C-alpha cells in the first residue's frame, strides 16, 4: 500500500513529460505543458522530502 503514491506520481510525471514533448513539436500548447511538468516534479520532490520528518514532541 505504501508504493501506490510513488507509482501515481511517477505516472503523472511521465504523462506531463509526454505532454511537454508534444508541446515541443507544436501539437500541445507550451504554456500549459511547462507548468504541468514543473508542478508534477515539484510535488514528487516535496513528497519524498516530507516523509520522515521529526515534528517535535
């Protein structure tokens, strides 16, 4: 059950990367694909960084 969020986030990054490739060949708008790719990578990095943080007593 713990690996499902990783799989969903990596799948979202792959879809965003595919949309960005389509934007580079002028099939999809670049103004939409770049923020989608950025936010998908940012959410993945924030999720990896926030897992085992000590929150105090």
